[in-house]
C-alpha cells in the first residue's frame, strides 16, 4: 500500500518535472500541437517518423513505418519514443489533428530523473531533506539536458537510475518482474538504454550470485532475454537483417579519458562551466560527454583528501567498480584519448569490430558510470559528516548551479528558438495542395535539403516521402531502391503524384537533359531545384532562364578529377560517395546500383579516346565485374574487370559522339554489396570507384 509520504514525493517529482519542462521548452511551446520548437535535424526527423507512423494503417510487426523513407523500417529505429508512438496510435481517433506527445515525454523524463535520484539516496540515508537536495543534482545533470536538446528519446536517463534502485533495494517485491519490465520498456524507448541495462543486469545478477553460474542466474537472464526478444519481434526490431544493426562509429563516437572534467561536449556546444576551461576533445567524443560539475568534483576531492588524511580504508564495492571499469573501457573504445592526445589506437579485427559496431556510439556507455560516481559521492559524504549533512550538501549544490549558470540560463531560462518559416513562395503551397508525396533525388539517411523540406512535411499531410533519418535501416534494400529510382529516371518514367527535390548538381544536369522537352516544370526555390510533374506551364521567364543556365560541362583534350556535386563536373545519375569500410574522405566516386552516367558537352572538339581511371573495382574474387557500356543510348561494348583492373579504355568512339550533350552510361550487370560478403557494413551495390577521366 502506498503511504502518504510516497504520494507526496511522487506529486512533488511530477510538479518539478512540469516546471522544468516549462523552463526547458518555454510556456508557449509546451502545447501538444505546437511543433515550432522542433528545430534540429534529429528533432524534426523524430517528429516526422511519429507523424507518418501515426497516420498510417496498423501493420505487423506493429511498429512498421514504411511511409517514412519508403524503405522497410520500424518506429523503433527512430527517436520517436516507440512506446509513446504506439499508445498515441491506439488513441489516434481521439487526438487532435497535429498532436504530438513529446512535451509529455520531457515532463516524464525530468520527473522520474528527480524521483529515482531521490529514492536511491533516501534508501541509503533515510534522510528526507538530504535526499531532496540530492535529487536536484540528478535533475540539472549536464548529460541529461544536453541529450534532451538533441535526441528526446535519449533523455530517459531515469531508466539507468531505476535499474540501480532495483539492484540496491533487495526488499522489494517482484524484483525480477520489475527488471524484465524495465528492460523491455527500455527497448520501446531507445535500444541504447537496452544495451546499457543488459550490461548492468548481467553484472548485478552475476555478483548477486556470488560470482557463480547458478540456476537462478541462468533463470533470471533467460527470462529477461526471452521477454525482450518477444517484445522486440512484435515492434519490428527484426524487420531488418542483423547485419544492419551494425553501424560505423565504434572508435569514433566515444568518450575521452578526461570527459568527467571537460565542460564542453564540442567546440560548438554550450560551455557547462564558468570556472573550468574547455579541454580539447575529438569531434566524435561529444557522444561521451560526461562533465560532473564543479560541485561534485569538489565533493570528490574533499572525500579523497579526508580519507587519506584520516587513513580510512576505502571499502570498494566490487560489483559497481567492475561494472564501471567495464563500461568505461567500452566507452573509451579502441582509440583512447587523453584530452588532445591519442594514447592508444588499436586496429580491431573484423570479428571484434563487427559486434562492437552494434554499440556504434560507445561513448554513451559512460552514463551509468557518471551516475554511479554521483551516487557514491553523495552517499559517502553523508556517512562522513556527523551533522549538518543537508546544509553542506546544499552548499555543494549551489556551487554546482553556479558552475552551470551560463548553460542553465541558455537551456532553461531563455525562450526556445523556434524554426523560421522560410517557405513563403507560393510554389510550396501549390505542392502541398496538389501532390501526395515529396521526395529527394539523393536518397540518403541524411540530406542537405531535409532541413528545409522537413518543415513542409511537418506542416502538411503528405502520404509518404523518401526522406528519412533512422538509427538503423536495411542498407541493401535502400541501395536497391536508389538503383531502381535512377533506372526509372533514365527511362523517363516518373510518378505524377510526386514532387522531386533535386539534391545536387550531378542530378540536376542529368535530369534537365532527360526532361527538358517534357511538360514537367523545374523551379529553383530556397536554394533547391524541384521537379513538378506536369507543371511546365507554371514556369516563369525567370525559371526558364535559370534552367537554361544549367549546362553540362564542355570538355576538351583534358584530364578531370572526379568528385561529387561539382558545378563543373561531368557526373550524372547513379554515383555515390567514395567512403568504403572504415575509411572516410577518400577521393573519387563509387558507381552505385546498375546504372551510372557521365554527362558532358562537345563544341567542335574531336574526341577519339576516353580513359576512365579506377581506384578500385568491387567484385567477388571468383567473378569478374561485368559492365555494358552505352554511349548516347547506343551499345558500345561489354567489358569484364577483375580486382586488379585500373582503367577502362573507350577507343574509336568518335562515331558515337556528337556536338552537344553526350551521355556515357555504365550498366553494371553484377554489382554487389560489401555487406553481403561480410567485408564491411556497407550495404551499397558497388561496382567501380572512379578517380579520374581523360579525354583525348
């Protein structure tokens, strides 16, 4: 039976959570229909994932969300807090048209963060005032507020505190049931919390069984995994292959050895200390941000000096010490940095790198370590002090608040920045009223035009889109989708219900060539070109003039370095970035899918030979890469390339070329993915990596 004090602390926690949410969002943004405060890339993508999921029919698994991205995916691979998305979909008929739950979610995160911080300290101290002050340390945690600004679903740090509370309070009833429910629930919030809670539970259960493999140990973990897998199946975790759970980032999105005393996640983030200086860290180490705050750091220093001074033996809790050491090492990754110094860099073999790639942003594993340090420090301080515990802890809290003052002012006491309404041109209203889909020609998990087009998607009710931002997705199907899309364009097949945002110069050159004689309209608005099927009549003289200025590059006897999205390049459709495996920033472009084209113009220049220089050929060791080459839609020849091939020679081609625009198309007959061969997590259908092209 719940007593009055528990009701009081629950009520107080949710009141505090509500107040902090008002401070965090601003009173004008707290409504359940207000979307103006969704300004960042990730916040917008999470809102859109929820919106398309909410307005779709029920499917099985119940989390499927194919209208967002037009590739197989589930709501669990977005940051749209799946459990709340599912509940909202159940209640959809009773909800207002533009409903979202994210304000409620933020209230819940702040409330439960304070509540479990309070309950953990109260369990140890049985001191109400001391525990209330302690709860505020958890509430103003930089890692919590920093995350809520970026990824709302990753603001559920209370799940970590709840897991700790379940472990320390052995007198609770149905502890195993609560653990199962907590871990299953975490999988319906964000899978990173599930990973963290699984690690925590494995350590807790192992140490609670006296470091022995017992029947109870097996039973507990078997039941946890059984119910977790069932829940994950029903919401769509297994709708993509297991290999797509792997992702680039382990060893990059990590923590730094000095993260606990570094007040800035990155050079572009808020400074969380007005006293301590920023410590340089590497870009990906923002994921391992873990600044403890000056109040806690001084408290730790005081505890350390006092124990040494009084020669008190430090009693180590080996369960929590082992857990923290394990998670800290994983968070550091195989590239250990001490500030700006890279101390250790270990090249991991694939059989280790692959499972660690499931973690990807391993820096987030620092979160339990962070909270355990705070819990340990506050608890030990209580044991050390003979009296006035609450008063002195309140002094440390004031130091903490003073240290955080600039960032707290920015995050809690300034009105949230709202997104600008840049879409004032009448063309956007016309699009929203006459088309059921708006899509990009550069189909990717992150596109430049998303920032702009997301506003249109949020404010209107399109049926589907190929824009998406997902934590995981089927890479091979996405590559097949891109390849089919390119093939349709090259065949001049186009969906009349779709508007296409032309993402880059390569696509624009080729698409203009394909459709300039059609009745489709080209419009450049807000920095991006759009293709509106059947609307050439709407093009103004200015639109026609702008389109006329888009021309293929004039080539002479020269050698050209190949790169994506170049204004004076010769690429058309069907090319992809040069990154491969763990490498980033390589030169050249990969052919992706079955069709990749060059587009260029000749002006009274006779070209007899073209040499295409290759940096790499991707094919099975037992099979050559077969390519059919077409020049201006005429079959030129078919070639085979092996792994050692470095050049493609096109000779005696003068009869295939003419003055004006020319198209050379490489029809890759047997592209394959590194993922299918288990050489990389790359799921693109690759063929040739082109670095240079020479005209003679």
